């Protein structure tokens, strides 16, 4: 397969540069790709973070994300259980897509534009149907910052009603920190674009004989959490409402997260795709570790508060019995204990 690209550079004079995908020009031959470019040249009305160098051209397709088909027509890319860095290039969260009879929906887009492009290629290896919707499960950058290629291809971006404000408040920090962590070259072209549909309750996406239910949840992991239910296979993309192997990360309300998990456990599901780990968990058995961790976190935080412990001392001891069950525990548990302590102290 051949695709159209343009060279995007940090500066025209010095670089660094990377090939940026121009979605929609894919073809089996380079002649067909070149013909499509000539017939409908791309218009760069809003320049991404960088400068276009030279004219668009066609070349053999670059890397596609590896995906696993967890049920018919439902594909998951498994991110690494790591912090983003220059080696993993930010590939640290689960992403997915669902193919219907008339279209494709993408769930989460990764940490940088290159991941959205690589997901686009993974889809094109399996279908030529249009990508009609992209659902962003919450505001964290490892799930949303690859959105731009899909928007450029005409997909509608769907998010929780609170996500645009949350991203606006944090985007400068997200963009600066990820550029530093994974490296400027791999981060080039990454940008946040406007949402098309904001969900306050539920929203349905019809992919042709396949209906997805998008549901907004009260503040839990974050204040911007959505899930996506494929009604055909009873597969739920839970985003970071469900973690597997990776220590859960609390950026919302502990009590709210525990309540949402109970609601999720009561749903009639075949499998759940977590935001990290997986790729798919049996349900509700797959919730056991999460429920236990959050219970211990709440119980021991309340005990520390009742004992009059200082926050700085309490975070060193809260939930330490859970360390052997989770990866990246030292990176995330102290943060969780801090958030939980602050929440419960002022109940």
C-alpha cells in the first residue's frame, strides 16, 4: 500500500523533520496515490506545530499499529505498561476500533500524532470504510493527542461534555511535557482540535448494522470519563475506568470511582477492554483487582485521617500491601494516596 505524506519540520532551516501522513490518499500503487494527490491536492489552512517543507508526495506506507481482534470486528492495540519516553515513543495506552457495515469508529488515539497515523494504517489494512467517529474516553494525553489525523480525514470527534475545558486548562503542560518525554521529532504535528459532539448522558453511533452506545459517567478516574459499548458483541471499551496490571491513576474522586465500578460490574457484558493492560478482561471477574485496590486505598486513607496522620507521612504507608499486585506502583500510588487524602479529609 502507498500513502501520501508531507515533510513536517520544526523549523525550515534546521529541523528535526518527520513524514506526516495525509490520510485519504491510500492506494495499491504509487501511480494511483499520485493521481489522487493531483486530482485533489491537500490544502494546509491551519498549520500544525511545525513547517511544511516541500510538496506532498507518495511513498510506501509506513508503520501500522499492531492490533488484536478481541471479538468479531473489534480490534485493540495494547500499549506498554510504562511511562512515556523516547524509547516507547509514548505508546503506553490501549486504543481500539470497531468496524461496522458502513463505517469505523476509533476509541482513543494515543500520545502523539504518529500514533493516530499508525492507527489509521492499521484500519486501512482491514477495511476501506470511512472512519466516521473518534471517541475520546477521557482527557489524559496518552489517550487523546493522536486525534488530529482523524479530524483531517473528516471523522467526528466525540467526548465527555467536560473534556474541552479540561484539555484547554492542561494542554500547554501536556504538549510541553510530552514533547520533552518522547522527543520533538516523534511529537511533531501533534495538536488538539475541537470536538464535534459533547456527551452529557448517552450518545449512539450507528456504524451500519452495529450500534455503539457512548456513555458519560460522574467524576471517577477523571471528570471526563466515557465508555463505549458495542451492543453487537457486548464489548465495553472502559478507558481508564478500568486498569489491568498498570497501577490505577486517580485524577478525579475516589468515592465516585468506586461507585462507577459497581455500576460497571452490574452491566451485562462479555468482555471489557481496559485503558491499560488486557487486551480484554472477562467480566465482572476482571474488575476484582481494581475493586480491591480502591477499597484498600479508601480504607487506609480514612484510617490515616482518623489517626491524625500528616499527609506527607500517610502517603508513604497507604495501600502498600497492594504493591506486589501492580506495575508502576511507586510512580502512581503516592499520587493516588495524596488525591484520596485531600478528598476524604474534607468530606
